[in-house]
């Protein structure tokens, strides 16, 4: 059985979750992790480039 409370209370739950300070911190951490992953993936493509120093070249 479903409670009638949950049918009408979801907008309140949504605004409560969206305005919680932990949500902003979690979103910021997620954006930083995605940016770091994109940077590492982009740089990994150019490791075998001709201008890569020998220290970083996997030879």
C-alpha cells in the first residue's frame, strides 16, 4: 500500500535535498572529479607525442 503522504510530499523533499549544503559540496566534488578525469584522459592521448619529454615517455 502506498501512503498518500508520499504522493504529495515529494516537492518538499526535492527542495529540501536541493537546498541542503551537502548537496552543493557533493556537486562541487563531482565536477572536480570529472574535470580531473577529462584532463588525465586528454593528456594520456598525447604521451606518445614527439614533443613529450623522455621522462614521461613510456619507452
